[in-house]
C-alpha cells in the first residue's frame, strides 16, 4: 500500500506524525567529547550525524571491518530521535514516536523485536472528534466527516490525473468549491486538510505539491509506540561505535582525490570517505560549506524540497478528565484558528499516567516556536476547555518541542513542495566521486519522513561505500 492509498483509506482518527523524525531542543545526554586534535586512521570513514541514518551506516561499516568515526553536533545521540526522561514514570519521545506499519517487513519493527523493546499500539479508529463549539460528534456526524475526507481524497486524485502541480490547498478548495461552502463545512475542510495532510507531511497545504505530496510507500501493520522510548534503539545501534559529541561541522572539503576533510568547531578530521546524514533543513541553511560546491542537481534538490514542522506539547494533569479509552482526540477549530490544537493523543493507556499530547504542524507549528512555554500551554488549555469545560484542572507540568528553530534540525522532516519531484530525492542521495555519500530520511524516495526510511538510507549509503 502506498501512502496515497493510505490517505484515501484512512479512517475517523488521523494518523500521528510520521517518524520521521523530530524533537525538542533540550539536549542532555552525555557521551564522548571531541578532541581538539582529532586523529582518524587514514583508511577510515567519517559519518556526520549520530541519528538513525548515521548510526545504521556506522554499524554496517563497522561490521564490515571499517574504522569509523561518527561526528555529532549535539551532546547526545539520536538526532531527531530524542526520548525525554524528565518524568520518571513516562518515557516520552520528543521526536519520532511511532513505528509506522510495524509488520514483519519493517526493519525498525524487526530491530525492535530483536532487542526485546517493549511496544504498544495505538488505533487510528479508536478516537473521538469535537466540533468547533466543543460538542462531541456522534456516529452520524463522524460519518459525515469521513464522507468529506473521501471527497477531499477524490479531488486530489483528480488534480493528480490532471497533471498540474498545484498546491494541495488550491486543489482542494477548487475541487470542493470552498468559497461556496457554509462556515461549518469550511471549518471541517480546513480541519481535515490540516490534520490528515499537514500533520502527516509537515508542510503548509498552500505549499505542498498536490501531485507529489503523498507519493511514498508505507509498510503494512499497526502503529506501534515504544514504552521506553526510541532511545532503546539508538542505544543499541551506538554500541561499539566511536561517536564524538559536540562536533559542529563547519565545512566539508572533497577536492582532494584521496581524502575528504571535515572541519568542525573542535578540529579537522580526514578520511578516505565521508557519509553525510545532515537533516535537509541544515543543508538548506548553508551552515555547512562544501568545497567544491555541490553538483547542480543536488543543490537544486536541497533548494526545492521542503522541510516541514511538527511540534509536540505534552501536558501532564493531576487527573484525567477525558475518555482514557480513546487513543486519538480531534478538535475542529474555527477557520480563524486554522491548524490550532486540532489533534491530540491520550497517553493515559500506554503510560498509565494522565498525559495528553497535542500536535501542531506547518504554519501554526512554526508560529508558536517564538512563544514562551506558558503562552503555549495557555493556548492549548483554551482549546481543551472548549472541549471539556472550564473546570478542568491546570496541567502540573509540560514538555514542549521547537524543532523548526533547533539549529541541528531546522525542521521535523522533509516534504514535497510545489516544484519538487521524487527524482530530487535520488539526486540528494547520489554520492559524489565515490568519496562523499549521503543518507537521511530526505534521501529516501519511498520511505521519506520515517525512522525506517532514515535507517534504510544509512544502510544504503554504507552499502554503496562498501561496494567500491
């Protein structure tokens, strides 16, 4: 099943964010620190980035007998995978949370089972929807929402058949004659576009390509959560790997025919070959200088692909005031509050604690990054009080992410904007002169935005290197 088919077939409660990968900004784990005079064996490989792609590549290279050094800018492992231990009784992932399609073919699901990771599942159909005024939708009204979702999927199919690369928003609004809809139906259309498309793909609907936004593939199986966080996989993959933390890469020079030089804030590393797993957002920022400049096709891919945002707000309460049997909780905002606090997950069942997780993606997800924590919590509580009444308790604590402004991520995961094509991901992945290799979820043509995509890209880059 490809992601396009999944979108069309999706049911009442939409999926949570894909992996891909993303997370919050508070780096706390300790590890090896970099040396100011790094020494790297001349036959070695340097891997830039200790996220899922980088560690997967490093392990494969190590198993093949290569000397590998991994350079990581943060003071922790994992990149856009980051499990918070702030609350001792609930390990919460600030970046990717789910194994999407945790069937037998998913390499992350297999790895999780191999190491005995504790998993639970959430059910997309086990949820509830609240209307703009806070009224919970009954079965009839929920069925109407699903009918409208089918209409949205239909107009997007028609737009794709027309072979015109309009934005998702333009295609949906034209196909559904949005301007002629009632206020209530406009709210519902906006809600579905936001939660089922912007939350899934990270980008703004007025920028996402209606032709390509959902072209990728997906694995069959349930949506699985790690009870101890994704960190268990990171810790497993990091075993035996020489990781240098606090190494902020400034430049990569591959002009020399026999070696590549990587300069960080702490020194210069040289190696025969380098695997770059920098997030697309970091590549787009120009924070790392490549010498010579990257090939035109690769730079065009960096410029034209998008870097989406999906942020999390975990709220912990003294007691649960919502239906703890539900996994997904959705709210239909007024069109003037487009994209604000429309999707929640109850973590009461998987954690046993009174915790709600609110998502915000795309434009609103970016906007609130400039707010302080209290303003974000107050905004969230305004919506929850519409849904559950003014007498619900204040949260006792909160954990909030800001992936778009995290300097070592600059976004959550990549997306396909108007003007981009799937071939650009292949251009991004293509190695240069058998010396410089590229991995990361954005380099995956079919499984981008996901942890399994990041993992597979690391294996692919390492395999390309080993084949030389």
